[in-house]
């Protein structure tokens, strides 16, 4: 089964580029940019990756991103991911970036997007990996700040396919960002949103009804709402499930409880993704393998999930 997973072409639809910052590159950039880290070695960084929930991860995620300063830094980060993508036989990737993580510490929006975009262009030309970029608003910040970020993005809309919503979910419902999502859609951008990871099924309904999203990122809490599961099956609005992330952040105690197969059996379009692989211990193939072993998925089911990843993409 591992050979099959490796050989299947796959699309990745839920990947935070800042979450691919491997410890080795983090230390290199910290040294180059004279950023003081509380870690002296790769092992020390790995030991810090013991998370109790989403917020405990976000705290160190934002700290790690502080080493990204120059356009070249963002290029190197993104290019390193695409090399991993090639190893995982990912032939299409739709990647998130969090501009507010960088602009709030004085890095120009243009610096961020130019570095990422150039690496994406090189991935197309040199690795044959098609791709798209999704700008995520940080939901723990205000809608006014999201509007300011969208304004900064306006000169670069030719490089951006969609907008999304990420960061700490609890107490930050999708409805908080209804107006900025409407504005983004009016500018021709597609919409996705994180919902139903730590938040409940009601957050998924909000993302569907108020943000008019084309995909739900995570969405695993849908399993607790039969009406929602039926709606997702009927509309074929995809879920971008991230198994090793869910395990690392204790959304589920172990992958045997991940409702991926139950959602599949109900007719929902589910996909497998790696989320923040440098922090959660596995890239895309690792996630496929872990789920296959935990849920005893058949070859046909694995092929279906891989096929779903392209059907759910914005290709």
C-alpha cells in the first residue's frame, strides 16, 4: 500500500507555507538575519513541538515565522516545500500564506508575495508542479485588519487565486469576516475557510452560508451533524482533512477516531493534506500512510481520495 501511495499523483489543498519551515532552515535564517531563538539545535526545536491544542501550536508557529525577513527567505521556504512535494508525487499544490504574520512585524506585503510567487513559478517550470496561492486572513485579528490586508493585496491579485481564514478558531466565528469575504469575492477571488477543527459544526454552516466558501478546511466536526453531512454529500463541497495535524493538536486522541472513512461512506468529498508538516511530523504521503493503516482503507478508497484531491482543486 505504501508503494501505491507513493506512486499516485496527488494534489495538496491544505498547506500553510509557513508551516513547512523545517528546523534546519529556521536555524539558518535566524543566524543570517540575527534573530535570537531560544533553541540551539534542531533537536531542541523538535522537543518544543509537543502541543496540547491549536493555540499552543500557533504560539510557536508565529515565533518560528519571525526568522523570515527577506524576499529570498520566502523563496527558500517555498522552494524547499516544492522539493518535498516532488518527493511525495504532488503534481498540484494550492498553498496558504499568512501575510499578516509578516506585515504586523514590519515586513512588506510585496516582499512576502514576490518571494513565494517566484518559487511557485520555478516549481511549475523546473518540477512540473502546477500551483495556486491562497491568502489567509488571521481570524484572531479584526475584520478591519483583514480589509487592510486585502487592500495591500490588490496590486497582486494576478498572483492570488483565493482567500481563506485560519488561526485560532475558538471564539472567532466565520461570521466575523462576512464583509471582507464578500469584498474578496467581488474582486474575483475564490473563498475557502478553516471551520470545524476545534469549532463545532455551526462554524461550518457559517462558512458555507455567510462566507460562501468553495471548500471547508478541516471540517471534521461535521460528523456530529447529520444534516450537515447530508448537505456536504449533496453539494460535494470538499473537506480538506489533515490527519497528523488533528492527532498532534489532540482534535482526536488517535487516528482510529478520525471520521474520514465515515464521511467518505456518507458520500462526502474528503481529501488528505499535511497542514503544517514541519511541525506535525509528516508530509502528504506520511498522512496517507497513517490514515490507511489506522482506518484500514482499501486500495480503491486510497485512489478515490487521491482523485478527490484533483476534483476538489481549483484547476
